[in-house]
């Protein structure tokens, strides 16, 4: 037999092992899987396991049993390349005690088992190699580094056929395989193109759905926020209205009480005035009304902490040494605005608002008096002054009009 015939027929045997629709998978020569090498790993696996699920053989003087479709743990996660079960067994034999067994995968990878006590599980396309502990003497291989039993079987088969039949059959198989390969390549390319189009369509649909879902959720959040805002606004409005009504009722009650008190003071003052006039007394008439004089007396009895809110918004009149009348109004818990010059006094000599106003009103440019409950009083001189904002425990007294006689 010519070398060309042998090579071509060996190729046809390897290819035929991967085509179950053309020929049955080759069996290991003599039933020994560990004698096969030199072919593609998946073909060698099929040759090992197509007829027998397990067997026994030796490699480099070390005896192994092998079991198809089986995997063991624990194992080294880093695999080594092994083109056949024989190569994996050789690597395991060389590792000695560090490899009590090994798992060989039909994709050409060998995994060493790392412990003498290990467990096995079923697994497709994996062959478990286990050392028996026996050492054997192996005969010299007929073709070192060759294809082992698979080559011997191919050579025997080839030698039984005539040269013409071998070449014709090999050529026929090669042409059929090339045609089948071309069909498979075209089919895969077509499927790939269709898959890309389908994938792009799915991506586009998913993006559109995600955008619609995002918009829907955003609109729902906006609507929920609006509703929450309206609820809070209504709650705040109702609360403010109730507080306003309560404050108004309290102020009304305070006003009525003060009105009665002032009326009583007025009546008493009138009685004293009438009593003084009837006896021809020398009492000098007050420069302001009895009501105002009574109010001045009440205010003068308060300090910076107690004057508010009792006299908030009250207007009262004082008279300076020249006989000019000054009308003032009290703003409780108020800030100061305008353009004027403050003169801060950090320790007031009195907290009698009436006395402080009487002292300061003698200055022609006196515009306002600002005090706080920490006994700080600040006269404002010149320019303009007005109430500005809310500052707790700070009270402002402003003139309501120009002085008059």
C-alpha cells in the first residue's frame, strides 16, 4: 500500500468517526482506550466510549481504569492540555502521588484530582481516569509518538483493500465531506445573519419598551408629587387658618379685657377730675386724654419680656419738654429696616419703655427705639426706620406721625 493511500484512508477514518450518519464510531483497538492518540480529542473520546462505557489499560507502567461520562471532585481548577485520554494518563502518572486520578474532557483538557478521597458524578463528554495502584511492564510501542491502536487498525483495514478501491473510496468521502462542510458553513452563516437581525430587532423593541416604561413611571411620579403637594398645601392652609382664627380670638379677648380696664381707669380718672374741680383744687389737667394716661401707666409697669404681646400694635402718646406730642406704636418680635444710625446700649438703665421714649424724644432726629429681652436698647437717630421681618424677643417702637402741639 502506498503512503498516500494510508494517509488519506487514515484521514477518512478520523472524519468518519465524527459523522454518525455515515459510519459508526471507531472502537478502541483491543478495547483499550489508553492506546489511542494523535486524532482530534472528540473523535478519540467517541472511539473510547462508543461501544464500552469503561475499561482498563496502562500508561508508562502505571495501570488505570477509565469510566466514560464521569467527572470527579475535588480537582485543580487550572487544566492542562491533553489531546487524548492517553496523554492525560501520562501527565497524571508523571505527577505521582499528586494525582490519584484525573478527568479528561473531549475538548482536550486534563484536570488533576487533588485528594485521594474524591467523589464522582455523571458528566457528558468527560472520561474519569483512576489509578489502580498496580505497576505493569509495557511492551515497546510499535510507533512511538504515533496514533497507537487507531493507526494499527487503519493500516490493517487499508492493507486488506486494493489500492484502487482505497483511493476511490477516500476520494468519494473527501468530496462528500467537503460538500457537507460547505453546506454547514453556509447554513451557519445564514443563521448568524438571521440571528443578528433578530437580535437587533429584539434590542430595538426592548429599548422602546424601556423608554415607554420610563416615561410612564416619570409621569406617575410627577402626578404623585402634584397630589402630595396639593394635600400638603391644603393641610398648611387649613392649619394656618385655624391658627389665625385662634390668634384673632385671643387678641379679641385681650382687647375686650384691656378695653374694660381702660374704661375703668377712665371712669376713675373722671371721678377724680370731677372731685378736684368741685373743690376748686389746684390739679393741672393732663396734656393727653385720661385713656392715654391710663395706658401709659399700664405700659410703664411692664418690662421688655412682659410688654408683648399684651400691648402689641397699641398706639400711645407722650409729651416732650416743649409741649410737643409724640404718638408711638409698639411692634412685637420685629426686625428693623431703613437707613438710620443705631446707638446700641448693651445694658439699659431701665426697661420702662415710656421712660426711655420720654428721654430720647428730646432729640430732634430721634426716629425709633429697638429693645430686646436681654436688656439691650438701641435708639435710632436720623434717616428712616420701619418694621422689617420677624425676630423673636426684639420689640420696636415707631412714631406714627410727626410731633404736634
